[in-house]
């Protein structure tokens, strides 16, 4: 049986590894680890098809270390301990370098399974490389997270994917022998969803649909015709995973409880992790509703806590209640926009000095230098408010928070305008 194209095209040197130059480029942390032959435990966080497994294998090969791999879906404590026992066998690893233990989808390991790794990682018996599509801060236990550096793998760009197609046609041992013309790539790129593995699998499927003696001309129409895709299928690790959660959140944002419940049902029927859904509801409660209805975040947080305890299938009831409530709620993204604007200003203006009257003055010397000298304690004034400057002089009067048009934030706007007497244009 022929090895799939995606496997045949796995790079064997860093120079052939696409896109993640912030990690493997000349000054990238992983390149520096390899140069110094000092490989630390790490966790790769990124979307499917960005090269997490490939990078782990490259590190193993280039550092000349044994490579063991486990899938968190099918492995447990027993399998972890078996590999750790092998690492203790000095005769097996006579080279003196500790092996790399690669755990795919490490976020699916429960606390007990993750705890079983701690001793071996801490003693250096194994170098752990975990891969996850979920935020490690939520899914990896703090003790293990503190022993591993988290590296974020970025989405592949269109140019990266186009280059990958052309490289496969030119260099692959089978495809390079065929006459293949690439006329259009948009359909292939849409099918892949930015997943390099899915892109190569799709490319191979289309090419193999032609007779071996035929010239292959790849157009968008041909790709649509040859790739049979079941759009109703829910793949928790693929493009559908992201498309459906996107449709779910957009339904809530668009105040459509029917759409929200439908996409929720699609995820539940597909076996999606209920905590993953609850986290997205919590984010939406702040990003899309915010101060238009602060109770939304309270309900979303309570929902997250509750489903963490209750589990499936009863969690579907709580998730449905929360999703419908958020969809029906007044909407505002004013606080989301405020922090985006503030961060952009910080990037543009750098580390502006804190005004003297706002500085902390814990020592006598700092007080002599006028730290905090002219600060006015708001509670000493009528209505617990007094006009004073809270921004660096260079950006005084800059507006970050624009109250939304909903009833609650309009009341905030009126109050702010009365206090600041038009300073911020409210």
C-alpha cells in the first residue's frame, strides 16, 4: 500500500519546514535548542495541519534522540508508564540522550494521566512534546504546564499552501513522474481549510482520479467534481470543528436562538467536548454582550462551572439555556473594542511613563521625589469622584471606550459625560 502524499512530503530538515519561522528561523527558540543540543519539554498549540507532529519528529531526528509517540485518544497511564520504564533502561538508550515522548492531543489526557508524566519530565527521563488544538492554559494541569514551554504555531498562509502544492508536484517520487498542470488552487485551499495535511490528501485524491497515463489539469471545477465531501459530518479535529463553532457563535451574536440551538445540537451529536462549548459561550458573553448585560457573563461562567461537574448528556440542557439567553440578550462589543484600541495605542507609543501623581510611593525616597504627591483620593470627594488625569500626558484625552447604543451603556455614557464634562467627547 502506497504511503499517503502527506506522509511522503514530511520535511527532513528545518529549511523545508513551512511558515513557522518564529520558531525554526535563524533566531527561533527551537533552532537555538537544536544548535545547542539542549531540548526542553514543550507544548505545541495550533490549528490542525500546521505541522505540530512534523516538527516534533524533526526535533527528534535532528537531535538524534529516540522518538516515542502516543495519542491521548487511545492511550492511558499504562502506556505512559511503559515508555517511561523503557527510558530507564540504560542499555536501550546507550547514546545517553533521553528520548522524546510525543503526545498528540494532550488536552484529552485527564488530570491523572497528565500527573503520571510529571516525575519522568521533572527528572529528565523523557523530554515531553505535547500537541494540542486547545488553549493549554485550560487543558494542561499547572504542574505539567510549568515544566514545558508553550509554542504557538500559526495558521498557514495562502502562499505557503500554494508552495506546498507545487513542491509536492515537483518533488514527490510519484507525482513528479506525471504530467500535472495547476490552473487554479482556490477550491483546493477552501477544501483544506488551511490544513496542510488535508490539502495534500485532497491534491492526491484529485490526481489519482485521473488515469495514470492522462495529463492532469487541476481547476476549481475539477476539484469540486472529484472531491466528495460530506458537509454534514462533524470532525472534531478538522475544518468542520472550527466552521461549526464559528456558526454557533455568529448565531448568538446575530441574536438568533434557533440558529444557536441548531449548531449546538450539531456539536453535541458529533461528540464535542462540552467544556469547549461552555468556554466559547463565556467568551461570547464578554465579547458580544459585555456591559449591555453583565449578567450574561455570570450565567456563562456558572454554565461552565456546572458542565464541568455534570458532564454529558445532561450538560446539553444547561448549554441550551445559556446559548438561548445569550442570543436573546442585548449586544455590545464596546469593551472588546476598547481593549483592542488601547493595545494598539500601546504598540504605537511604547512604555509611556506613569504620571507622578499615580505612582506608588512605598519608600521615603519615592515620596521625596514627589511620587503620588498630587494624587486625589476619590472617596474624599462628593459622589466619590474628582477630576484628575489618569493617562500619560502624551495621550491625554484619548478615547478607548465608546459606550454602546444599548440602554444600559447609554446610561453609562450620560454619567461619564456629567463627570468628565465632555473631556472624552461623551
